[in-house]
């Protein structure tokens, strides 16, 4: 295979000898279980080997079925896959971590996970309600557990051998530094929103210095306005290198040292998002110097509640 096309198979070593994370990842935030299974099966056949799951997505069973089928028919071996799943906000208390982890493993039909991630650094009131709210619709947080206490419970999972590595999602740089300073087992990866309109260079620099993989979600901007796939800089590069704007944005993500996640239920898009190739150095430099838009689309870092912020197209104002 020529060097130009090796990008799609790149793997990033994880700290502490916990293996390697394929840089090209498939996200599974797909509401319908049938569509989830079909999309994951297609992604496996195309070549995706990194799958990002979460208890919160309520579709781990469908993913497990797709993976089990692919292993049974010889498409993949379990050891070729990198499976990530996430601890939801209502399970931050240490005594709830192992049961939540075990339940995810059962649903995914796996004996271990490659990376277990705290979905957000916010603890919600524990219980079966994943979105606990008061009578005014305000989130009910849990003041009786700290993030480092939850982290200690994840460290215990690594000790047990059931979890190869652990990480955090939707984390700020300051909060990440806090965990790194106090952790016995340091984060192998963090999952944050990152794309050409939110490059997070400072966070990436810190992660690389610490040996932490930055795993970018919403790597294509989640089709929000302003649409980064319509950005003239990206469109111009796509035309010059004979790739789509999406392929340019995803190649940029890998070449600058991050891993990424994309999600689609459309077979043609799943194929497109895997078929990335290296960009010339001058185009990588242009991505950094010529794109001036800076926007965060997802408000989860402020509340712990995932949600993309709709914006008015012409003014890019946050909807009230």
C-alpha cells in the first residue's frame, strides 16, 4: 500500500503500553437500533476498526450484534478491534462504576473494552433516570462525588484486566490537568469536540506532551451552521487534491496527530469517511493559517448535557 493511503490505517500508541488506537473511528450515536446495526456492519466491511459506544446511546446491544456477526463470519477478529464505551453521568459514584461497566460489556458482547471513558466530568443524581431534572427542568447534579473519586474506580477496572485503558470526555484543559496531577493511571485518551473551526491547539499540545490521545468528535462540524464543509479554504483544498471537503477535514485531523470519530447511516458516506489520503504539507499549513472561524457547536462542556447549539445561519447567533 502506498504511503498516500496509509493515513486511514494509522494507529496512535496509548500511554502505559495499553495498545494502539486506530486514528479513524466510527461513532455510534444513532437513535434507531436497526439503523445502528446496519451502519456498524457497513463500517466493519469498509475497514473501520475503532468503534466509539456509550451506555447513554442506548444501542450497545445492536453494536454487539453487528460485531459478533462480523467476528462469526470472519470479517474481523476481536483483537483487531478497538472498542470504546462510556460511563454515564448518573453512575459516577464509585460503587456504581463496575456494575455500569459490566452491563456495557454484556450488551456489547465483549470480555473487555479497549478504552472506558467518563462521558462528561459532571455527576448527575444517581438512579435509573439518565436525565434527572427538577420541576423547573433543571439538571439534578450529584454533589456527593468528585471526579477523582470516579477516576479511582476506573483505575480499579484497569487493575482488574477488564479494561485496557481509561479516559475522559468533554473535559476542559484545566480539569484534565487536575486529573493528570492526581491520577495513579493517567488518561490514555480524551474525547472532545474538535474540527477545523475548533482546532483546540493548546489542548492538543498538552495532550501530546503527556502522551494522551486527543479523540475528536463532531470532526465534520455535525452539519451545523456555519457549515465547515462549505468553507472556501477547505473546498479549495478538496478541489486541488481531488477529494471531498469531508475527506480533507478528516485527513487534517489525523495528520495533525489526533484521532477522530464520524457517524453516518448512509453507506456512501461511511465509505467516503474511511477513504482518506494524506494532504500535502502546504495544504496542512493553509488549513491552520487561512481558516479564521472559531465556533464550539456542542454545549456539553458547560452542563454535562450533550446537545448541539443551533445557530442562525447569517449571524451565527446562539439560539435562545
